């Protein structure tokens, strides 16, 4: 096991944290510690200026203390060994009720494991000079503007960073070093008095190579931008549609994403809790959440409660099989642990959160799905969505939809649109699933409500279903 990617001061902390946990467990049944350290930078580059900012470095530790009935947490940004040892009595006092109330639950600390994980990348952003970063962003702008005279401006948003974590309980000493990098290109076009905007993103848990767009990606973005100048209004109603992997991803994230985060089950704020083991979608539908997929924006090696990453089958053949758990919800509800206990930072609470959430591919090619659609829409681009976990309502913004006629895509375009509906009704209307699988460009960050932001991405194959659009 090599710890070379872990900063020296974190290597030292990693070496003495097991002793702190042992001392705490002399009086507390279960204790774990999580150390996080993050840093990075952001660039915004356009034709006129370059803005450079450093992400505020954050480093700290949070202890999770469980007395058999209640969870408590204690956090600080002071990581010196003597300081932490001196705070043990203070942490004991958080759970003074443990001596007078019997235990209700036991927590399995897992198998013994001591391991360090490092994400893969081709070009370490830390080895790229600031001048070269700016030049690379400007090259993207120059390239895209040279491809079409109607593009009046282009903006590149670039970010990179390092994310180090250490998790310790009585059986596990885990650490990871992730390299993050992403880029979003925003192209602004103007034609005959109309202004339109299109975007293209790339990146995730990867290196500086994320900044390189393929020529074909730029050409498709510009082609779609030109189509947007001719957008028409759509009469509201129900339509037979095919969704792109991008739109399928938004649907996966919103339809059965937050709704199966089981901390919402504990709070009785998720309708999905009433339908576990029942048919909630077409038999063609499978859905997975998997933080172990390499390179994606929602990827990690273990969650913030020490659970090793792996796939969770949310829906299988249309049946709702599993929720996404954190330690507390799994303990209280008696559910199996999944690797979805996540924090925005050491200063924030842990919740059950999505990672890489996607529909599983099926058997149909995109060409076959198109040929089977006589009259409908191809939902190609989307930017956002919302759901109501308690009522199972969903709303997705569609940035671009193309009319399909007699099995072929036309140049008739509708934008923007809003897709609304009742989640089971929408998913049960799926009649074809594509054999492809794609994920959203650079992914993004998802909040629990309006806060508690974590890295996520979403994806899926092409899907055919009925949608209410307006």
C-alpha cells in the first residue's frame, strides 16, 4: 500500500487516528472518524477577460459517536494528536445518557481493512501551469468561434482540485486521493436578431485531459445551436417521445433519486417507502446507483461512513428493490448498507445521497427506436429537474426537442419545454430501452433541498415513453 499521493500531514493523522478511536470506544460502543481535505482552482475565460479564483481550502475532522440509541457528531479543524486526545472527555459528555438508557442497535464495523485508494488520470492538473491552463481554455474558444461566424461569444468555465479523505473505525483504516477536473463550454450565437445559447461539458474524477473536446462534439453543439434559431411553440399535451441519454439521466436522478434516499424514509417524506418490492415501472426498466464507476463526477472509493463503493440495484425489471442508505437510516430501518452516506464537508451532516445514478441499457438501437416512432418528439437536451419525493411528482426542463415523423428526425425544433408527470405513470409507459449508455458531460453538484451539495452524475440509454409536455 503506497501513501505517496496523500499529503505528509495527512499520513501522520492516518497513523494516530486509530488510537483516538480506540480511546473513545472504551466508553462509547461505536466510534468512527472522517478527515477531509480539499483544494483547487476555478477559471472563467471569454473573449474579453479571464477570472481566476482559488477554491477555499478546507481541512477538518468529524467524529461519529453512537451509544446504541443515539448518534452524535463532534467536528473541528484542529487535527493535532494532543488536541484530539485532550477532547476525548468532551466527546464522552455528548453521550452522557448512554449509562442510563439500554442499547437498541448494534453497528457492524465491517471487515478489517487497511487500504489507500488513488484515482486514475493522464495529466495531473497540479503539473499544468496557470498560463497553460488559460491558453488551453482560450484555444477551445478560438476553435469553436472559428467553426461558425454566428457564434458571437464563447465562455469556458474550468475547475480542478484534489480531494483527500481518511476514514477510521475499529476495523478499518481507509484513505483516498481523488483528482478532479471539469470544463463547461458555453457558446452564444446570434442570427437575424435572435440570440441562442448551447453548452457542452466534460470531466469528473479525472485529470487535465478533460479539457479536450472532440471535434465531433463541437460540431454537434454548433449544429444544435443553429437549429435553436428556428424553434417553434409546442401545443401542451401528451406525446410519444424518445429521450437522449442526457435527458434519461435527468429523469433517473429526479424520478427515483431523492425519492429512494432512505433518510427520507425515516422522516416519512418519501412515497417510495410504501412501494418497496412492488412494480413501479415497466418491466424493461432497471436503475442503478454506482459510485464505483471510474472517472465519473459522482465516483468515489468509499463513502463518508466507510462503506466500500459498489452498485445498488434500485429498480430491477420494473420492481423497486432497494433504497440508498446512510448508516443511520440503515440502522434504524434494518436495511442493508449501501455506499451512499455522504457529507458536503466535515462541517455538515451526513445524509443518504445519490452518486452515479442511471437507467440500465436494453436491447434496441437508437435507429430501431426512431424507425418505430411514426409521430413524436426526440428530447435531446435538458438542463434541470425537480421532484416531490412525497407525492412522486416530477418536472424536467427540456432545452431542445426535435420532431420525429415517419421514423426520421426532422429539423422542426421546439424549445424550451417542461415535462411534468407522476413518476410511476411515466416509468410504466416506457416501451423501449436503448442498447447504448451515456452519462451527462461533466456531471454536477446536487443539493439536499437548497444546500448540502455533493458531486453527482446521471445517465442512461435512449428511452421511449409517454410524456406530458408544455
